[in-house]
C-alpha cells in the first residue's frame, strides 16, 4: 500500500521540473540574444565613428596648394575635400555626408548604416540603424589649444 501511495504521488509531479527548465532556458537565450545584439550594435556604431573620422582625415588632405605654398593659409579646397572623403567612404562600403566649414579648416562627416541582428529576428527585429560622426580640423605649425 505504501508503494502505491508513493507511485501515485510521483505521477502527479511528473513534468513540473521540465516546464520550469524550459522557461528558464528560453529566458536565458533571450538574455544572451539581447547581450549579443546589443554588443554587436555598439561595435557597429564604433566602426561607423571610426570610418567617419578616417573619411574626414582623408578629406583634410585636399588642401589648397597655392594658398599653402604662399603661406597665406592652410585651408581645403571644398569640392576636392568632399570628393576625397566620399571616395574613402565608398572604398569601405559606407554611406554618409561630408561638410566643410565656412573657413575651410574643419571637415565633418556623418555616416549611416545598419547592424544585422543575430538573435533578435526571432522577435521581429532584423536590423538596427547605426550612425557615426567624425571631424578633422586643419592645424599648421606648432600650435597649442587655447
């Protein structure tokens, strides 16, 4: 009789742990997915910032040689600077906008792109937008920040 009671009690609890474990596994996979895709987006944003900075530096190489040789001023040729920065963006497969300040000494680049998620497509998020920003300022000679 004791054996029969023990068997009846055991059959009532069957599957209780399995449901709990399954729920915990789903939650843990969700947490891992958010961590992986969150980190991936951060890396993609960091890359976009890096690309924007490098594009601004590439554009900063397009200085006006006549003004530089005469010692008048060190400024960029805006069309050449924009073309050089856009060429750099195109060479790395990025898109963005380039602007040159009115005084011709600062180039600013904004890049845009997307990060393709790895885990979040399960909940309908296939990609996340990323953007980057970089600028380069032309300096001449030995200067110190004021």
